[in-house]
């Protein structure tokens, strides 16, 4: 690991708690670290990342220009409200990047918080669903917003999130967006020759907002209409227990398979080899799977709602997320295209310079 801790230079501490998580916030953290790692030698700013003990070495090795420190305390609230402030104080950090819609309350006034908001779904915790853990997590996020300071630097991942922050919380923000430079780097030449295996890839989750049950039930209708040679469906993001519930209640067969806790490399391979990515959420802050699909030159079936519609390409299919007929029609349209195996060049892709945005804010 690199050690760029020479004294006398500004130190930015990054909360890397989710660095190894497979969900979207984990991907955002890795993309952010990738951008910083690629550029950190260009300035006098020092970057340090606090991560849980036991993180696989290949992850920290990927970001060799960033200094990593570890802690064994994994409870997210203890980590955020106690460990982060202590580490920031001991290391004399000037800034703390909080990438997960949350932040420590009792942080020294000498340390400026840089808070990333992906969405404001947590303000509607009772309507999100997905179990007790997600419910109380959203309640926690809602509780924290009352402790925002005027000195905080607020980053929004999309124009849509920026508008919601201004409307509901009355705060201004700077758009940092999501890049796919890390994911794109994993789509190597070795993957370029992957054949299209005739499957749709749904990236969803347990929360009701991810619409996974609706995506699967609509697929079953489309498959029945399309015949036995209809492309199968692979589902990412659902937990083992939720997958078992779906299998039981929807009477699922071999035409649908679930994958759990896959690596970024495996995810890239699945995206690269699919017919289309299906991502029809009801609510999102950005919609990272859309530009991940674009990085692999794949079409997307996504929601006719912001912010997903803001970053969709002309070759993508937009549907009302709760209209089963529209989603069934989208499945059938892509499955019946004569050139469905041809790669698609996206005409809309968000690739912000995240490092430069942060550096500008530090001045």
C-alpha cells in the first residue's frame, strides 16, 4: 500500500466502509477511489481511506496510490459516529468524504464534511420495504439530516438528486455523478469475444423500489408468449431469502437463475454477455447499472422516470415501471430483433471527472 502521509499537506479521509459491498453504494465508492487513485499524484492533497479489517488485499492493491488504514469495529453506527471522528482527529484530517447518504455528527469543526447524497428515498422509509434492516437504516439517514451544517460540502450524484435536495432539504449541492472508469477497465479484451448467450440480466434487490418481483412476473408472461427459445433471465442483487420467497410465490423454474455476491469481474462478464440489462426501478438517485451496461455496449430496459430517463441512450427501451404490459412488450421487442446480438454504441454516457470536482471544492 502506498504511504503518502508526508506532513504539511491537506489530508482527505475517505469512509471506505462499503468498499467491498456489491450494492450500488459499494460500486460508487470503488469508482470514486479509482478516480482519485489515477490522479492523486497530480496535487499536494493526501488521500487516506479507512476500511474494515479483512478487506481482500486485491481490492486495496487496485488503489495503490491511496493510503489505507483498517479497523476491526464493523458496526456501521459505531464506525460512523465514533471511529471516523477519532481517526479524523488523530490523523489531523482537513476533510472527511462520506459517500453513503450519512455522516458523523460529533466531528471536530476543524474537519469539513463532504457528504454524498445518492437519493432521498430514506425520507420515505415506510414506502421502501425490504425488511427491518433497510427500514431502520432509512430512519437513521432521515434522523441525520437535521444535523447538517452550513459548512458542509454537499455532493449530488445527478441533477434529479440535486433538485430534490433543494426542494425537500433546502440545501444547494454540487453534482459529482457516477463514472464507470473502474468498471470499464475490467471489461478487458479477454471479455470482448464473449458470445451472446441469449439472456436478460436484471439488476435489482430486496427493496420494493427495485421492482424485482414485477420484473420477474412480467418476464414470465413474455416468455410464455415468446416460446421455449425465449432468452432466460439472470437476477442480481436479491438476497438468498428473498430469492427463495420469489421462487416459491412465483413458481419459478430453471428459466430464471439468481446469482449472489459476485465480484465486479463476474458482473462485468455477465453484463458484457447479456442481450440487455433490465433496470426498471421505481426510485433511484442515479441508476449506475445503466452506464455500466453502456460501458459494455449493451442495451437497457429502464424506467421512464428521472433520473433513469436522463441517462438512457436512444437504443434503450423506456417503460412505466409498474406497467406490466409495457415491460412485457419491451422483453418481446428485444428478443425478436434480428440484430439483437449486435453491440450498441450508447449516445448518452455520464463520465464525470470526480477527482477534479473534489479538488476544486478543496480550494
